[in-house]
C-alpha cells in the first residue's frame, strides 16, 4: 500500500488489517500515526481530500506543542518552520478602535517546555513535514482521496470494521479491520456523528474573515498578536510564521457572509493598516464560524476522538491545534503501551476525562476572551475599555497568561505535592559531550528526575527492572551525577514546587513529585496503576538496559 497525494490516482487500500485506522489526515491524525508507528504499530490514515487543505487554519502554536513535535522528530529538521514570539514585539495587546493600548500581556514568560511560549507558523508547511515523516515511518501509510463511510465496533479486543470509498468514485468501497479507530476528522466529524456522541456548546458563535498575506517589505508591528476591540469592526492582527501575517475580521450584521468572503473586502478591511495590493500579496482567505464546543465523551469501545472532532474553541488564545496535538500525544502513548502489553487496557479509560477536563478550561478562557473582543455595543465597549485601562494601571492586578491548566479528573496521577497533573519542565542539560534539550539528550518517555541523587539507587531491583522495561529514563541533577542542569530550569521548578524529585509521563505531565526518599513510592504506585494484575498482561517489547543519563 503506497501513499499518494495525486488527485487522479489515490492510493489503493491493500492493507486491510492494521492495528489502528485514523480517519483524518490533518496535523492531529498525522502526528498520531507517526507516534504510533514509531512505537511499532501498523497504522492506516484515511483522508478524504486528495491534496492538502488549501485554506487558512491554525497559525500559532505554543511551547508544549513544539515539545510534542520534538518527541516525534519534527523539530530536528523543521525548527525553522516556527517563528518565536520574543523581545519587545513578542507580546499580546488589546487596543480600542482609536488604536489606544488598553492592556498589554507579556507572553514571553519562561515556558516549561524548552521552546518559545508562542510561535507563528504556516500550517501547510507543518502538514507537509508531518506527511513526509509519516511516509518514512515503518508501518504507517497515508491514503488520500478516500472517504469514511461507516464503522462497526466489535467490542472487547476484537476491534473495529471500517468501510471507506474513493472520494471521487463512491461506488468503489473497501473494508478495513483494526484493533482501534481514531476519529480525527474535524469539527463535522463523521466518526463522532455515527457514534451518536452528543456535543456541548458554550453558546458563543461569531463569523470571522481570516486573511493570510505576505508583506512585500518590512512591517512594523508593536506585538506578536494585537486584538483591536473596536465595536465598529473587531479585528485581530497576528504573526503567522516566517514571512507571513494574518488579519481576522468579525462579520457585522449588515454584511452577508458571501460579501465578507471576497478579496476586495479583505483589501478594504486591511487598508487602514497600510496593507494594500502595493505593499502585500494576498495569499488566501476564508470565513469561519468561531465556536466553543466539546464532545460529551471521547471514547466508545475501541473508537476514540481527537482534535476538532473532540473539541472546538475560538482562536483568540491560539490553542485549538495545540489542544489537538496534546490529544495525539496523550492517546498515542496509552495505545502503544496497551499494544505492547505493558499496561492494562483500562488505562485507555483515563484519556477522555483527562483531556476533556483540561481542554474545557481552555475553551472557557477562549470564549471569555472572544466575548471581550467581539463586543459590538459602543456603550458596553466603552465600559470594557475603562475597566481594561484600570487593570493595566494596577501593579497588583493579575495579568492574563495563556492558560496552562492541570489534567481533568479522574487522572492517571498520584496525589503528591499538588504539581501532579501539571506540565513537567524541559530544560537544557549536558551529559558527557552532549548538550541540548533533556528529551533529546537523556530521553523521552517516563522520566524520573531528582536533584538529590541518583533515582535508580532508591529503587528495588524489581521496580527498577520494570521501569526500564516500560522505557523509563532516570537523571541525577544533584551535580554529582552525569547530567547537568545547564540553565537551572529544573532547580527553579523544584524550588517553586518545594520538592526534590518528579516522575513525568510520556505526555510530559507530572505523575508524582516530592522528596527524593519518595521515589520508590512513585514507581510502585505507577506500577500498580499501569499493571494492577501483572500476570494477565504480558510484555511484547522490553527495551534493553538503561543507565542514569542514557538517551533512548
């Protein structure tokens, strides 16, 4: 079975039995396929469009999402696709219709994940990189030009039967079988619809024109993102990656959608900022309806939802795609460990509650920001502006930051210092002659890190052997071990959380943290959580010996 993006020659579906079928070949589906393929699963991605989607979509991505892409190997060759928000022009501003600065938010705070807090990018370039990586990953095949028709979930370990047809030849139908199916097929998910999963709704809805353009010369913007809270015409200006900019304009009631979605309308709306056919090249434009929605459940039997199929949010915090990439990482490590016999299948039950609780908080934040930005009543807008000015003058006021919530409940964590369920850090480290980000130098996966000694020396033989078998890595950052905390990132994190050691999961969330002496309890609890009945779940793969500071 070969991948193809040619419109006239979609790839035949010859591999009819795989471990996982993924419906949807956008960034979330492709990343999930890569991560599963790297773990040894056979994966088929089914995408209905013969070529990559040409219209504007996501254009900002955060530090955590870049760490996830780092884990898949994307950043090794494609870090230049992302333009970091940094320096004096790296913030997030709110201005009124007259251009007056109402509030400035510094989004350049130190980020936990070793990458810039916010980054601009061009989604087609990222999709091309992911599809190239998928094609190079053993066991993964991407099939463009095929449409999902139906599924039959054969509960238990039997798997899922899937019917698909050629998008341009609907009468040509193929049948696939897989142990699992993932619906990453977007906001109008056919998988979610067929499963009959209900969708919650925030009640927020607004049509916006999204315009991508390429400046012909240097532009002088005061911030990475600017929200123009103008009741006459709400607008957003954002850096959308190297050499690109984006404007977004809210549709007013006196304009029809068709009239808004025109090139001459885009030029007219951008003209006040000096963006004209003489200064810029219009690349693409589309009207989207910004909403806040979420699936009531993310799993039915052997079928899972991820990305926009599971959640939608207004783009005002730049978190929509980031949330989907978190889904990909959270689901892929669970499926991989289950496939390898390293955990009980019950661990899959925690995927939905964890991710749903996490993303609901971000949706609420994005909707709240949208209600501020989209205010069309001049009197209410004036009151809003006065309140924002007041807050900006108060040195004790809480400055809004990009949301970074903890995992939803019930979560696969151990009650410890209160940091469990929150994002674990990644800093630069040095080990021997190697220096770089921790995941690249020491290893990703389960990470056991201490600043008070070698974690391996705390563990009994059985627990240490088991931790090695699930692909765990250990690091002694005490200054006496072989791993050095180059910039003090871990020292600051341990100080902030009043602890000496942490155990982080493959999706970079803290399983447990506390005193160095608590390390045996962390690993024992993890072992009981993943394999409550050791005799029933044999291991299919067992990585070789692991030493302190050794990369994987």
